C-alpha cells in the first residue's frame, strides 16, 4: 500500500500561487513574449502541482491547457 504524506506549504501564499489559473496566466505571458505554444500541466507533486512548458506532458503529468 502506498502512503501519502501531506507537505506543509512553505508560505501562506503558496496555495494561492500554485493554482491552475496562475499557471495559465504565466503560459499566456510566455506565449506573448516568445511566440511559442505553451502547455499547462498538472504534475501530481504537492510542491509544484502545476507547471508551464513548451513541451507536452511527460510521465504521470496530465494535460490541462494549451496556449497556442
């Protein structure tokens, strides 16, 4: 059986900052600045639950949005 541990956020702002909405906003800014499509993915990692990348999701990550 896999045990899941709760990780305490490093700051009170962390839950607000680590949101899919903020990741999408970053993706829009990167798309506007660089001109390349950006993927918003869910990582499953409590320390970095969402990330933005120019590459599609890998491994256990889930696709959330594409800013093209």
